[in-house]
């Protein structure tokens, strides 16, 4: 029987995440950026002193990392392991069919279309890109790991993404991450981070000033189609277009 070592307190981590205000702060930080204590107080709808107490608890518990710049304290997720845990909890929280229906209704269309999952792409964009790489024979993706083929190495190199782990990184180069809104895999690990950064550098996607949503630019739509044979159309745009066409048809009649 597996026994949890006495110095590993899973219950304490659960209590840290389980408090509603702290949970709201952690989810807000899942885009990988740092926010101030004041911004996180607003996210959680609590006073500054209350937010400060929660943030101290999360920092001391190893879930957040704090940096100070002048008079401001900035907080960010402590690392990819914490982000993966939180994404997994979101997935479990929306696990049953009934909960998935409720959760799906609550997801903003822009977030469902394209967002960041800590430091990589998620939503329909992230899932579609992963499936396009698999379809091209560039990537083999299982529940446990991802492996880049020689075709994939050539493709990624031409795209400007490194195909080897450099330095002392302990992260997997490519790992699957279950997308909690799409229920399919997107790409995490060093490769996921590199793909997001390259798409930002090329102007294929734009990050929102706040939150996790990203927007695929017209240049990005062409780039994804030409480079990865992946035609991305935002569901929200398609829905709006269908509604507009229906309205024009009714008006014409």
C-alpha cells in the first residue's frame, strides 16, 4: 500500500486551493503573467488586507512566487507543476456530464476559442494545432508524453522553434495537457511554451491586456493554414456570422 510521506501534506494543498477567494486568484494567474496584490484583491472581490493574507498563505505554501518592484508586490504561479495541478482540478470540477453542460455554458466564447494555459496555447486553437501536428506526422501524442518525429523536427526548425531542451530545464520537451473546455489534448512542456512565444513574436496571436484570452490575427489564420494545414475559425465568429446571415435572409423575405 502506498503511504504518503509525513512531510507531504496533500490535504494542506487542498485547503489552500479550496478557499474561494484563493481559488479565484489562482485561476486569474493561470495565464502565466504576474498581477499585483491590489489587482488580485479585485479579482477575488476581497479587501486588500484579506487579499494580502491569502497571498501570503499561497506564497508560503509554494503555490505562488512573489517579487517586489518599488511599492508593488507582484505574484505569479510558482511553476508549471502548479499550473498543471490547477488545470487538472478545473478538469475534474467539470467532470460529470451535468457539470460539463453548466461549465460549457459559462465559458466565454473568446476563452473557449483561444487562450493560454499558463505558458502554452489552449482552447480550440491549442487543440487544433496539436491535432494538426499529429495529422502531419510531426508529432506522436499519447496520454503520457509527446514525441517529435524527424518530420516534426524539420517543420519546427523551419518555423523557428527549437527541437531540443537546452540548459538545465527539468521539464519534458513535449507533454500532453488535457484541455478542460475541449476535452482533448493540447501541447504543453518546453515545446508548448516555444510555440506560444513564436506565435506571439510573428504576430499570429495577440494576448488580451487582462485575462487568458488570445486573439488569432488575420496573419495568424494564414500562417496556421500555410504552415500547419490548420484552418482556424473562431466559433464565436462563425456563430455571429450564421446569425447575421439568417437575419439578412429574414429581412430579404
